[in-house]
């Protein structure tokens, strides 16, 4: 467009010059001389106006191009700031994530690679580095900034994708771990359910455990189950397991108390029986000792051996009339080993 304007100016000037030269080759009349002078002045004015217009158009084009370039630089700076923050976030994620935290370790390699690539795209040009009045330089700078924006945007997208894969792998690992834990809990609960039959105080606890086990299995089989749902089922099964164990303990305690009570009652019965037997035996021994502690001994009367006084002889004679000449004596003693004392039984 600018080149066309320059061409038009040249053509107008050349045309006016040719016409003037042709007119000078012949003699002009006074009136023709006045007309020719007027034409020369008009041509010069028109040429000046065209030249000024062309210069003004270039200045306008340069200014407008530079304004566009400044807007692009501003956008590039905003994108660069976003890239810097994204690189830092990705670096922190890579630092905080261990190989054991993800299901697929290759996602960490991809994240580190995207961070390294993003580092090379950081930075943006400065608007003052370009000559505002050199239209070609401004146009070239605009292209460079546009490419920079495209590269930075691509780097941000790459880092976002890599971070997303890391987070997804972390979640997948957490889900797997939660499922493994729930499966182990369910397996132990099933064993408890089988072994606790007839061993609980309240069988409803076993029914609750069976219900929790069935619900947990459905949650594990559901591919959409997240960590929260899996952990909730694990807690439900664990709670049911606690209920069964408490019921088992209550029954064991009740059985132990009943056994202890029965044993105590049996011991008391045996003790009472033994005491009764001991008392009977003691009474029997006492009676036996009482019977054996008194003996009867008949000694010869002194009438048959010695002479005594008349009263004694009279008494002896009275006694002998019943005992055929003997006096009935009784003895008493104990088991201490002392000699028995003999006294008349009367």
C-alpha cells in the first residue's frame, strides 16, 4: 500500500514535468505563460501533499504495529508468570511424591521431564528492545513474541498433563491399598464369623457382622468405589467385629462365673458333707471312749482274805449276799497313760 502511494507521487510529478518541458519547446503567448505558471505551482502543491500523506501513513502504520506488539509482550509476560508458578508447583509435587506413593512410577519421570522443558521456556522479551519506528523490526518482534507465547502455553499444558497423571496414579495407589486393607479385614471377619458360632452371648452381633461383610464385598467389586467408600466399609466391618468379640468376651465371662459358682457350690456341698461325716465320726468316737472309759472290776471281799471290823463285816456280808463274796469296783481313766483308779461302783 505504501509502495503504491510512492508510485502515484512519482507519476504525477513526472507527468507535470514532461508537460512543462514540452511547452517550453515552443514560444508561448502571455496568456499561455500565465496558465503554465499556474500549472507548475499546482503540480508542486499536489506533489508535496502526496509526499506528506505517504509519510503520515507510514508513521500511523508503525505506531499501530508497535501498539500491537506491546499488547503481545504484556500477554507474554502474563503467560510467563503462569509458567513460572506452574513449574514451581510441579517441582514441589515431584519432591513430595515418593515412588511408593504412585501405582505407576513412570509418571514421575514424565513430570520431571516436563518441568525441565518448562524451565527453558521461562522469560519474555521487553517492549523497549524494539525500535518503534522501524516497521520491519516491529513485525519481526511480534512474530517472536507470538512464538514465545505458543511455546509457554504448550509447556504449561504439558506440565498440567504430567501433574494430572501423577495425581491419578497416587489416587489409584490409594484405592488399591484401601481395597487390599478391606479385603484383609473381610477375610479376618469371615473367620471370626465362622469360629464364633455358639460362642457369643448375643447372636445378633454375628448377624450384624455378616451384613457388614456382604456390603464390604460389594464395595470392593464396584470399580467406581473411591478411598472414602472403601474406608467407610472397613470401619463398618471393624465395628461389627468388635461387637462379636465383646459378645464372645461377655459369654466367656458369664460361663466362667457360672462355672466358678457351680464349683463353689459343689465345694460347699462336699465340705458340708465332710463336716457332717466328721461330726458323726467324732460323736461315735466320743461314745466309744465314754463306753470304754468305765470298766467294771470285781475284787475279792476282805471277808475272804482279812478280818475287818464288825460294821464293815456286816456291810461286806450284805454285799456278798448279792455278789457271792465279791465287791463290785469301777475304774475311770483316759488315754494319757495314767493308771486307772478303782472305786466301788456304788
